[in-house]
């Protein structure tokens, strides 16, 4: 009995005889009718592959002249050296460009970058360089422009070494708030002491303020003028000037008073209720201002024969006494002596002014000193920087606007801010990017680089 294999071989034999009979006219021909065609086709494919490979190898090792780089709007980068060029079609010369920012300023936001071999550029004359010296070579992409908070941190060195200041942009992760919002820090720049409170700096003016706010036994954190300059000015911590101090005042609750005395209403419940005696009546005082008045050496004239101190009177007597209408400037001081942060409890930490953009405002935070290493602040066109270090992540930048004012600046990861002309904003691809309004006190910390302007780049 025949197997399927025998049947298949018999079928192929019959088909072969039929093919030979049709093509050769002889069903018993010994040579396969399509053998010559198959061999020729295979040999041709091998030869064609060898020819293509040969041309490819030749083109790789001996590339031909590429002329696409002559198209307008092209930034040419020579493969072998990395040198940037722009092609001057009018004079048929290659103009070297000092940096990428200058090339973009001259070509525009739609610039195409072409990597070209030196052989393709061979024979083309070279012209004088173009560009702005010290302009950035790396520009932040649009999606890498950050609006994250800025940190200005002071790190106190051991011994008598001066403290160092670091500006960190977009690196507020890992920071720790100092305490509740009304906490304050006592800092010193040389012999001048300041209380950092509620987003402002308050100068401690004299020993009376130190005693009144219990600052005389506190060791301040050493800072620099650059760090202090970040904080807006607040009122001085000093006793108010009281006209007519020591003169007779109104009777309160059956007690005679003198101008400049501090009264304390005995309410029985709630916090202390302080009042200042003036010539035409009483003026309410906060706990802080009451302490400043009592610690003022000039208050002795209001307490003849005794030491200044709050005189307790009845609440009914205060209610019946007239209110003063005198314009006495008491300033926006803390309502009570604020709780001071303890710098000794934050080892290896830097005290930072954190500035958020928007409703966040400015506050005090601690930051890990090791995480704020950054790089040394580069010198700018305006001289030595006010900072010691600048920490910006690679490729990150800020399109900043001086608040208030129309001037735009580009801040890059090299730690410089580059003023931008109106034409430069569009040429660099930032035409429709919203700028970040930055206080001048912060912007002025960064060293200034050259102004980025297409006219200056082409000069």
C-alpha cells in the first residue's frame, strides 16, 4: 500500500515532466527548465548587494559635499570640531558664532540645526566671528522654565568665618517650616540686630527694644547684608515718642495720671489690656508697645520717685476715661513678643528666606545645608556677586520680570541673569511664555550677564 510520501513524490515527478514538455518539448529532458533563470537571478542579487554595500562604504568614509546647510535659517555645526557657523549668502562666507544664544538671536526661533562634515564645508571662505561674548551656550526649553519658590539661605560657619549665602531656585523640596506663622528669628549683620517677623525685617533699635522683647539674652543668627536685603523694611523696634511726657494726665478711675504712663485694665479674664496716657485721653497699646514704653529710659519722667511699671486701674475707670485723638505713630509691630526660633536645634541646617510667587508670599524655613551646594556664583558684568553660591538644576531656567517694571531677564543654570531686549524674547522662542514677577531685591542678588539683543549679536 502506498504512503502519502510516495504519492507526493509521484505527483512532483508528473508535474516536472509536464513542465519539461511545455518548456523544452521533451518530457524526458535531464535539465530542470528554470535552473538557469534561478541561478542568474541569485547571482544578480548578490552582485547588486555588493555594489550597494560598496557605494555605502565609500559614502561613509568619503562623504560627498552636502549643500543643505546653505538654506536660510540654518545653524551649521561642524561634526569634527563642534564649531557653529552661519552662512552669509550675500558674501558666500561662513561666519563662526560664539555661542548658541547668539545664533538663535540671529536666525530666530525657527532655526534648524544641521550637523555637517568638514569636507562639505571645504572650500568655503570663513568670515569674522559673530555673537555676544559670554552669552549662554545652553538655553532652557520652554517647558523647563520654572515658577517654583526661591530660597535665599545663610549658612553660618564655625569660628569667626563669615556666613555664606546661597540662592536656590526651584529646590524648596525638603525644606522645613521654622514654626507657626508668627514665629520670628533674631539675626545680626555685624553689630546691627534685626527681628525677622511676618515677612519683614524690624531693626532692634537700642537696648529698650531688646529688654522689652526679651532679646537681650538671645544669641542672634549671623547673616549678611545680601540676605537681609531680601526682606522688606518694617518699622524699627523702638519706643514711640510721646509728647509732653511727665505732664499731668486725665484722672482714670479716681487715680491721677501723668502723660506717658502705662495703665493696665483689670478685666479679671482674658489677656492684659494696656493703655497709654496722653494729654487728651487714653490710647490702647499692644503688649509689645507697652513693653517698649516701660523699657524706655525716658519713661522715668512719667513715674517720679519710682520705676516705670504698668499701673492697674479698673475696667470701669478705663471705659469712662476719654480717648486720645492725638496722631501717635505706633507702627505695625508684633502684638506680643513673638516666639523666637532656636537655631541651636537645627544642626547642619541653613536659615532661608523662601519667596513664593503668588499668594504664598515670603516666610522663614530651614533647609539642609548639604543639599544647597550649588556652584560658586560667577562674576557678572556688574562686578563681584552678592552671593556665594547659586543652585539651579541643570537645564532649568526662569523668564523673570522685575516687579514692578517691564524689563525681562533670562536666568539660566550658569547662575547669571541675562537682560532681554524686546526682539530677543521672540527670537529665543519665549514670545508667549508668561514671565515670573520677581522682586528687585531678589533679582539684584544674581550677577548680571550681557544683554541678549539680535543687534548686538550681529555687530
